[in-house]
C-alpha cells in the first residue's frame, strides 16, 4: 500500500511538472516567465537609456533557446531537470517607431541563450519612444532624444 501511495505522489509531481509549465504558456519553441523560474522568457535590453539619432546602442538578449530546459523528469525516482535546449540562431533585431520598422541586424544566441549587438539608432529617428524587438520576445522601449 505504501508503494502505491508513493507511486501516486510521484505521478502527481511529474504531471505537475508538465501541466504547470504548459499552463504558463511554455511549449516547444516558446518560453514563459513564472515566479519559480520555469521556462525563462526571452527578453531584450537596451543601453544606454535615452539615445540620440545616429548614436550607438548596445542591445542584448537573454533566454533565446528552443525548448524549455527546466521541465522536470524522473530519474531513479527523483525529479531531475531536463537540460535539452538549443540556442536560437538568425534572430532578427528590429527597430520600430510609428510605421517605421528597420532591421538593425541578425544575431545567433550562444549556448546559454544570450546574444549582444552594437547597432546605430536610425539617423532619422523621431524624438519619443521606439521599440526594439528580437524574435518573438516583448520589445524593449528606448527613448529617442534630440
């Protein structure tokens, strides 16, 4: 009887490891952010904060992997992380402001899912907010100053 309860508890733990990431939106090729760190979402960061037209930006990305490297599996009765994921490649980095979209470059993520790109803000960028996105991540907002 005790073995049956243990098996049932283990089965519930495994199902929770599969259902919770799926409920958070984590599926093959997609990622999601949750408080417990499951399935890190791809994100873009831009430095410096405000930028003038024609100036250099450092754009970085994190979490650019296909697959969810932290879905648990059972190994010898113990939950263990599944470390199978593949770094994304040929990621288009795009500047968007109003109706204008400009590809700033293309990047390949390293094995850790990170990349960086030094790019020039468009010389004809207008004062105000612009978005910089890469792949399917939420874009980062940058303020353009005169």
